[in-house]
């Protein structure tokens, strides 16, 4: 491992402390993370950018909507998701990536966005479900993760938009898109709740059998430093020791943070080291255990397929329920009840929520 002098290590430790000590709650950290990203994105005039393509006709009942799922190019998808999502979203992602949008055809406007990718390497509730740590080659051929499932707002609030998108993630049509694109034998979809212990309910609750809650993830990891503080820290360290993480490395930012933490711990001692360890411990409290959800697409023997015991799909009695038309009608019934209730109570929301440097949108809602 490359090393820093004591003075250099102390400078880096102070950078961590100055950054993380400003946050006491996860929503404060997430807002800083999001605003750092927004500041780096060129802003269009209102109505002149992709915000004009977001669904905004809240007089329309779900009964009248005609929905379609389509694949978007990277630029369009990335720009749209950064505009509407309260999370900071990665642009360059190694491994599998399928970026989809759901559009209401009568208005020709987007109601939400999804991104699928290679599952994270290890996850405790998944291992418990499968009965083991899966063999990675076969696992990556049979399982996919939903990393982004974000409705436009207030479509999500008015029409149960999160449930619509999550249901479509579990559809045979999306499964076949991934099978065709990557030569998969897909039988397992997984995702996690956007928020964990900070929120009592998840948008995926009440979605059985399409999605089932399978437990909580672990959260023992350091959150990222973002924006200018990260750039300044990286420039400082590289100025002292040179490039220490390859520019094309996967998860490069995470590896940079962990490497710097390692160098600080190796150099400091005594009270300075104890103070730094306390900073890291407190920073980890800004992360959460998240609910882990799984869909089997109506495939009865999906666990055996993921575990490499067979390649043959055994259809469950509800297999046909996972086609898009069936899933949309399931959503339409529930969304109509939701929409009519909000309308009767005069609680419909009508203002399109788009992130700008001046936004005051609730992070956790």
C-alpha cells in the first residue's frame, strides 16, 4: 500500500471530519449528495428541456391511460433520471445495463424510469433465500437487479407510480429483453427499498406475489464524499503519491475512498487515529439497512435454476399473471382507487417536481 506522511494523513482525516460532521441525518447527507450532482449538470430553461416530456396531466384517470415500455439512449435516460430522482445516479456503470422508460401514449409523456444491472456481489438476505452464497457465473446468467425504479412526481404520489414501475420490472417482456440482450436464462429479479429504517413503509409493500420482502440488507459501509470536497481530496492525494486507483477501475470512487481511509489508518496513531475512527463510525450511521425484495416471474423452480441445479423453467400456476398487460391492469385497478380518493379529498398534487439548484423537494417522502 502507498503511504502518506503524517501531515498529509492528518489533512485527509480532517477532510473526512469536516465533510461528515455537518450531517446528523441521512436526508441531510442525501440532499448534499444530490445538490452536488445538480450543480455539475447544465440547466435548461423551464419547458425547454426534458422536463416538458414528463407527465403533467393530472386530470387524467388511470382508467384512460395507455402505457408502453421503451428503451432509451443513455443521454436521454441519464438526463431525465437526474432531473426527477432524489438520489445521485451513476452514469458510467460496468456490467449489464438496460435503461427503460414508461410512457403514457395519449399524452406522449414519461411517467417513470427503470435501470437494470448486474446484481451486487454479496447480500445476506439473498444468501439466506438461496441457502448459500451463489456461484457467480451462473448467478449472473439467471438474476438481475433493479437499481433505479423512479416514477415522475407527482405521478408517483397521485397514481401509485412506484408500484406500476416495480410491477413492470417483473414482467416477462422485460425478462425477455434481458435474455435477448445478454444471453441470460433470467428467473430472478431483485431490488431494495429506496429507504430503510428512516421510513416505515416502502413503495413495494402490498405487491405479492410479484414482489416479496425477503429481509434486510446490511449497512456497514462508509458513505461517499461528493462534489468539490471529493475532487479536492483526490487531487491532493494524487499530487502527493500519484494515481493510486486505475482510471478505468470499476467502482473507482469507492475504491479511492477506501484506499485513502487505509492510508490514513496506517499513518496515524494515538488520539488522532481514535478521532478518525470515530468520524468513520459516525459516517456509517448515515447509511441504512434496506428491505430486500425478490420476484420469480412466476417461475416455480427459480431457486434451483439460480443455484445451477437445472436450466429448465417450471411455470407456476400464476406464470401468465406476469405479462405486462396483466400487470398494468392490476395497477390500473389500485391506481384508480387511489386517484379517486385523492380527488374526493382534494389532495391531488399538480406541481411537477424537477430538481434544480433552487429545489426544495423532500428527500424522503
